[in-house]
């Protein structure tokens, strides 16, 4: 009775505690915004698997497929086309945003962050984006969208030629996707477009952050899928594309009739979006693979399909090679002939190589020919197909790299996209799944080491008070798989080196006995087949040991390689070139280096990949599959919960929410934020101010650190003022100072504190800029004023000098003109005086009176003086035929001839005959009529005679007459 009461009480306490938790969760949830509006899972309150799951489900229902989780982006597969979510306009919006992290979470946010980190001028670092998740979670689509984003934002050339080159590079990079997906992806139980290989795409950028090229590195192609497909799965997409998309002529050339059945082509009736042959052909054409080469590739693939139809039957005599199966002998014989013709091989050597094994033994390297069993014949046939397809895939990758890869001198940084196969667990798991899950374990450790463990260890080293979060460390699982000296990989490789037939049960026993102490190794006692269980971070997986050693050996019979080297097909010749040294070495029987196993090759390539990732700044995108059926708007909580637990997302959220993602060294912090000391004067630490020892353990500072400490704490003392200035009125929550801790060598802060510091720094810089601008404007104004005054003085001096020069030039010109005029006037006067005949006559009153003369009246005397002054007119009148007659005519002639002055009565006027006889010569006698134009002379004194005489005749245009002594009348 007491136990029942106690039990009832215990049950009541449990129900009460559960009710209290529900009330608390409801209270916390009521304080927070609706779940579908939470962009970051670190804002979920409280952070538990349940609340994270509810938030993701609410956002998925609202068609919001991307959510931040601290440093990780969670991407939910919508399982439906959402074209507006990946449009070029949205890409440019995220690229042009000042702060893309403030936009809605998106893969473009991660892409823009990596691009800006590379573009940083201070310290550009190579970036990498690790896209992880289960098969079918959307990793391939995410990588494809990121490549489109970089092709849009990382191509902004200036010239038209560079623009065309950039477009060609972008097109080739984008066209590499459909080609590699066609040859490397297949339909599986969980995903219609599952990548059956891992690839690391290196997008190469030059110093101007323009995409100049790319490089593709592949890992572990699942070549066994060519000859072996699980139930309800398909072969690689390219086989279905050539069977469904080939034309009638191509079907005839490749021997692919309509409705033909192939053993290696299961489920051909299913039609997928990836079965688009024209897209693949067009992409190959853009990559530089011409149409004849494409036809050659597809012809080889058709030959592999026909090779899969060859089936063997057990031979009754072991000494005889296996025969083709009786029920399909004709069909099998036709498949051998068709396959040989498509691969350009001889039919008999092909069949002989598949059925007879060549053995070299002894020191003399004697050759023995041994018929193969049916199983060995099937193995050799499958090996031939896998060998050809693997070489073809590697050749295709090399062609793509040669087409899109840039010269090493043309690029300086890169952004890496890692798209690897997700964690896999099938009913039957073999070596392929072991390698795939091993790669996922290494990537998970890289994430844990880079973010979770490194962050907590750094907090402890810096002396911060930190409540550590228990995270899932997978180092024990990695030690089980790859540890030294004993591990699963080492034991499998050791079995391959032993020259003995491998036994699945024996391998299981060795693994169980040698690695029994590992906590990650288990055993299924109910399993009928030999197997072992490895507890991965994503869950336990059972691996079957049957065929594990053979797949790890991946033996390639040398006669198969020799057979393919004899092919006349140009593509097969490229895939299998003849190596004379290897051939001679084989003939001479020299020892060769041991062949590397599949596990060894994969481990080496994985280590190389991790070295590249460690040298970059990683970014993580966790792809989550809402359901296993690929249905839209279907959210299965159990499946999503298992994926969240597997990737350690809750631990990531815990550390991101409680941690300090921003950490800056003391020197860099002081150098950047020393300006904040201007906001308030330096004061001694008060009772409420943070002390230097807060959040730090006792330590002896270095000299440099001792110098930085006062500056550091002066800066930290400005934080309350910054917080009050940034707080809005009436909001006490924002007035609380943001958390910041000073470690031994670094300052730890949150994003909000960094934003607050940057805002204060911008304020100080703005004040400094205003002060500098004011001082500069004042200096420039003063300088301009001085320059203006100097210019005025210079202009006045120049004008004065020019005026003086002009006046001096005018004065010299006037002097020259006056001098020249005087000389010319004197010269003309001299010339005129020389032309005058005789000397000047005496005055009229002193002239003697001849007997033939008669006195003139006074009126005529005055008239004579006027005529004398106008002697040219008188000359004209004297020579005129009509007009003046008699006395006046004679008087004019007398005046013009300047007869001696005397009594007018003493002169005798002769008749016309006498006058004509008295004139000896007349110079320059006018011919015809004469006009006189009277106009004012431009000369100042031209009309003034120097010594005017009332009776003297002056001028320079005189017509002189030679006179004869006139007799008195």
C-alpha cells in the first residue's frame, strides 16, 4: 500500500515536472516570434531537438526551405520546382545587397559571403563550401545553383572582347554539370539523380575577382554499377539517354533497335527528367567535343551494353573453355560479334580473352593458358566493361578540365565546391558504401575540428568562463576504419597482399578479433552472412564481407588491357595507349611495384582533399531530406530527426547561440577601435566598470600585452556610452551592454557587439572626416583668396606693362612717320624745283613795259592774280577750242606762262598765230578731256604752303611749258 502511494506520488511528481516544462516552453515560445519567422535556429528558445524540429517543419510548411543554424545553413529539399527561388534577378539582389546576411537565408547568402571574402583587399583567403547530406537531400542541385550564382556575379568584364571570353568560360563551366551528371549519376532507391562519385569543383578567380576558369577533381566513381545494379535501381543515365534519344540512323550504327533488351539496363520503362539526350550532346559540343567524337563515345557505350548480354554456361570438361548458354547461344554469339564490331576488336580474340586466363610462372616466365570457370568468365566480362567505362569517365573529366581550366598565371584565388556522396545504408552494403561513409566521417570530423572542438578549446585556452557543450566526436569511428597499426582498411589491404583465396568468414573473424576493443564495432548475431557493424556518426551500418577483398583488389587481367590496346577504334586507342616500357618489362619478368588497392587510392585522394579544405575558409551547407519518398509538402519528423542527430546540428546550434563567433587579437582590436577613445575621456575603472581580470585567469603579461592593456580597457569603457546611444527610448533591453570578453590574447564578442563597435567607429570616423573636411575647406578658401589677390596684382602689372609698351610703340611709329614725311616733302620740293625752267620771275610791278603792250585796268589786274593762282585751269582754258575768246583768252595764256611782272599796259597780247609761234614746247599736253576731283587730303598740312606768294605758282602736279621770250606788243 505504501509502495503504491509512493509510486503514485512519484508519478504525480513526474507529471508535474512535465507540466512545468510544458508551461515553461509555452512561456518562452510566447515571448518569441512565430516559428516560421525565425531565420536562425539559434534564436529558438529553448534550443532542443524538439523545438528545432518544430521550427524547420513550420518553415517547410510555409515554403521557406533555408534556415541558418549558426555557422551552418540548413537546406530542406522542396521536392518540387521553385523557379523564383533561383532566378538571376534574385542572384543579383543578393550580390548587390550591402549586408546579404540580413536578407532571408539562402544558398546565395553563403555564395556571396565566400565571394566577398575572396574579394577582400586586406587578406583574401581561398574559400570552400562543403555541401553534405544524405543521398537525395539536394546536394547536386545546391552545387549546380551555386555554380550558376558565381557565373552571374563573378563575371563583370569591361571590354566587349573580355565579355565574350567570360561568357564562353561561364557556359563551359555550366555545361560541365549535365555531362558529368549523365556519366556519373544514376537512379537509386533514395534519389533519382544520385551522384555516384565525389567531385571537388575549383572555381578560379583572377585579381579582379572575375571567373577565369575551373577545375574538376573526382573521387571514387562507382564503376561496379556498369555491370551490377541493385533491385529497383538503374545504371548510369547516359545508357538510358542513348537508348531513348538516338535517331534512327544512330540506332542503326550503334545496333540499338527499338525495344531491345539489355541485361545491364534495368527498369528502362521509367522515364526521368535526366533522360534528356539532346541536353547532354549540346553540353558536350560546348565543351569542345565535336559530333564525330561524341558518336564514337556513344558507340563504345553501346558496345558495353552488348557486352553485358554475353552469358556463359558451365563447361562439362574443365580443360575446355566455357561455352555460351544454349538457350541464347545465337543471341550470345551475336552479342559477341556486335560488341567486337562496335569496339573494333576481333571477335575470336575477344571471346578467347574472356574465357581463357594467361598465367606466367617460373623464372623463365613461361606462359600457361587456363580455361576460366563460368564465374571467372562473368568476372572478366564485368571487369572489361568497368575498365572501359572508368577510363572513359577519366578521359571525359580530363577533356572538361582542358576546356574550362585556366592558366595558373591567370588566377590567384579560388572558391571550392565539394559535392560528395551522402551517408548510405542499404540492406546490402559493400566496399563502395564503406568508402562513402568513411569520406563522410572525415568530413564530419573536419566540421567538428574546425568549429565545435576548436571553438571550445580556444575558449579554455583563453581563460573564458564557458559551460562546455558535449558534442559527438567521431574520432573513435575513424580510428576503427583507418587507424594504425590495425584497422578495417589495414586488414582488408593485408588480405589483398596475401597470395591466397579470400574467405568472407575468415575476414569477419579477423576484424572481430583484432578490433574487439573498439566501441564503434559491432556484430549482428542474427545475420546469416558474414558481416560486421560500424557505428557511424549517422547511425550503425552493417557491411557484408563477401566480395570485399576482391573489390578492394580491383584486379585487371593484363590480357584484357592488351586486347583493348589492339583495338582500331581511335577513342579506345586514346583510352588504352601502348606503353613499350611496360610491355618490355612484363616480357622480361622484372618485378613491378605492388598495385595500390581501392581503399589505399581513395584514402590518399581523401587526404589530399582535406589538405585543400584545411587551407581554405570552409562554409557548410547541410542538406536535409524531409521524406524518403521524394514527395512535396511532406515532412516526416522521424527521418528529419535522425538526420539532425547524425550531423550534430543541435550541438552546433548550442555552441553558436552561447559562443562568441567574433574573435580578434588584442593588437588588431586596438588598431581598429582605438578611435573610440575619442568618445569619452580616459578614466580610472569605477566600481561598475569591468575590471581587467574579469573573464580572465591570472597570467603574466608580455611587454607588448602590458602596453596594449590600458588602451584595450579604455576602449572597453566606451561600450556603455555606445550602448546608450544605440538604444531606443523606452527599450531597457537594448540599453544593456552586449556581452564581450577579453581573453589572454583575443577579444571575444558577438555579432551584435561587433555591429555596435563598428557603428561607434563609423561615428568617430565621420566626426574626424567632418573636421578634416572643414580644415581642408578653410585651407582651400585661404589659398584661393591668396591666389586671387596674387592674380589681380599680376594682371595689373601685366596691363601696365602692355600699355607702356603700346604707347612706346605708337610714339616710335609717329616719329618714324613724321621723319619719313618730312624727308619725302623735302625731296618732293627739291624735285619740283629742279623741274622748274629758270628762276623765279620778278614781281609784275618791276617788269619792263614793251612798246606793244597796253595797260590793264585794275579789275583785270585782280583777275590776273586769281588766274595765276589757278594756273592749271588757265592752262585748260588756254587750250580749249571754244569758250573764252579775245582778251580773256590771251590773258589766261599770259598768266599761265608767268610773263615778267610789269605794267600791264606794257604787255602785248599776240594773236593766236603769234602765241602759237611764241611757245617753243608744251610738256605732257593733255589728251582729250580732263576732270578735276577735289577732296580733302589725309595729311594734316597738305593744303598749306610754307611761304605763300600771291603770284607764285606751286604744286607738284605742274605741267611745265618751255617759254620763248615774248615780244612786247
